[in-house]
């Protein structure tokens, strides 16, 4: 990952007491009306995922999970606040509700179910500990650069899986290379893996499918189910149908993210400069084609607009000029075309645009007794880890807060 603040020395630090040193508060997209068939509940959770919090609440209420909505997924690591909507569930049922690791903060009413993406962003409070006093000024210098130029809108490493294979699986699906898909999913042994998984993948790579099935750990449900399907029908369409659809969609999405990152890498030095033909995004999300870059640059300098890059798909808005050439070059190198994303199998992608930078609002920084406390608000879909890595210049920051795609 390239750093916009590469000229500034690093400010190393650690996140020790993870719950209290990483706090996230979800910001709703719109005010709740106070009336309607849906009870809106704000919770604070720690040490469990959004899905686990939802499950525990529904068990305690004897309430069906399908009638619950939420806007963003929050990771288990940290202390996080978010909203859920419960359809036709009286507010009084939440009074005194006792759910381990879940605290009910407040309730209200609204006319609609919360849906994924219905959030404005997230507010973060992060504490880096073991920070040397002489390095604290480096953090402040980095933040001054980011305040002025914005923050590179990388998809961070957690988007691509522990083996960094999620995007490669997606590229195989987009290219209709199903043999390659199962080779990545089940083969490609790597000594960095635990011994059992390494031997299972090696057996698959050697064509010993029965041996591979015996070697895969019992809790590797995805791999075992896929391997059984390949054994029965071969690494083709029939086996692919038995892989969970949401998993395949995740793989395709990761491939789109990887291609965006490749475009951002090429545009990196000018991510805050406007080019003729750019598709720029306003703060409200509206996009427009730049006809006169010089005339629009002052708005980019004021952080009012930002150039966008591609989330490739069959109906994605295309830029013109240099940016179009850049995007076409990335697609060509990946041996893809826009039509490649008409994948079929329920996996086709229309595409979208994503700003090449994001803006951190309400940005603050305080240093006391070796602890650097950062406060900021990010738009949805942006990675807090990218901001942290700009400060620490370290790739070992591994938290997923702010990933609300």
C-alpha cells in the first residue's frame, strides 16, 4: 500500500485493550420518524459480531431474524454501537432485556425496515498505545496532509481474505475459469498454513481427492462441501452451484475491489487532481463529467468533489480521456472487458463508481502519557485501517471497522 504521507516518518503504536481502544458508533442515514411499525433499537456490543448480536437478541425475544434489519456490519473486535429495526415488536419488550455482551441504549419507531447501506458513516475513537513522545508530532503532521488532500480510498487487506485469495477466486468466476476457481479454493498449498490444511490442499493439487477430504479439518465446512461436489461432478457448473451464493458474490466483489485498487495505484499521485473527462463525485453522492479540469480544481482543493474510479460492471458509468485510458489498461491487463461482468449464474454485476479518496471529518488527535487518541468520522464503505496505516506506516493493523459495503 502506498502512503500519501510517505515523506512523514512513522508513528508506531499498538492497540492493547481492544474493546476500549477501538470504539465505533454508527451514524444513521436519516432521522427516525418516531412512528411506524418498526421498532428501532440502538445497541452497544463488544466481543461479538453483528450477526451474533442479532442472533442473541432474537433468541431472547423469540423473534424471527428475517424481520430484523440493520444498516452496517460491525466486527467483533472493539466496542461498537449500531441500530437494528424489529418489525411489529413493541418497544416495551426491550426494557430490561438481558443479552450477554449486548446493551440496549435507546429505542424509537420508524416506518421502514433498516436495509444494508442505510447509514451515513461511522464515528471512531481509537487509542494507539506505546507511542514515543518524539513520534507523536509525526502523527499530527500526517493528519495535516490528510486533512488537506483526503485519504486514499484503498480497499484494505481484510477485503481479500487471510490467504489474499478472495479476489483471485472472483477473477476465476468472472473469466468462467471454474477449474481454476476450485484449484484456488481447495488447492495451492502454502507452508504458511497450519499443517493439516497444507496437507489437504497438497492432496487436492496432486489429484488425491479422497485423501484431501479426509485431511480437511471438520470445521472447514465450505471447503469440505465444495470438495464433495467436485468429487461427484468434477470442477464445473454443477459443483459451483453447491457453493454458497453469498460466498461467490463475495468473491466477485473482492475481484472488483482489487481492480479498483490497481486503478488507484496508477492514479495515486494525482488522486486529488481533476482531469478532463473525469467522473467526479460531490459530497451528496451525485456524479458529473468534468468538461474543464482547471475550472473544477478549486472545488477539489476545497474537498467538495473527488475523482472516482471504477467498480467494473456491465452498466458502469464510464469516464473519458486519461481516466478512461487508465481503466481500460487495467481491464486489459486482467484479460477482461466490461462484458466479462455479465457472468450469469446470479453473479452478474452492473458496476458503480468509488471516489479515489475519502474525507475524514471531525478529525482530532491528542497525546497523553504514551497514548495517542484519534477521533474521526468516515463515510460508509471506507476503512479506518487505511487512516491508521498512514500514521503508523505499518501493514500489521488488522481491524475491519468501517467496512460497510
